[in-house]
């Protein structure tokens, strides 16, 4: 998903140093509304199994959710 370039994947480790083998997505705090939408779109992409070709759908869903969250768009 091209719009999610600011996100990174890291290996997760237990506190005793043993590797769990899991990966986590590390996300920096968004600086702009567009950053917040980009991050949400990426999370939708991840949640739905990284299905390619649906980037516009994820972006529009994320945009709608974020704008509604800030009261900038009402529920339709």
C-alpha cells in the first residue's frame, strides 16, 4: 500500500529477551490529518489480510472514519 510508507514492522520480544516470533507495526504519532488517515488506511489494509488493489477503498474508509471522529463529517 503506497500511502503507508511511514509505517515500520518490527520483531516483538518478551521482557525476558526471548523472541515471541510475532511482528508488530510501529507507528509514529501523526503530524497531520492526512498522516492520521494514512495510518488508519494502513491498519485497515493489515486487518483485512493485506489484500492488494484495494488502497482507494481503504483510504476512503479511513478518511470517513477520521473526519467523523473529529466531527468534520456526519454519519450518512
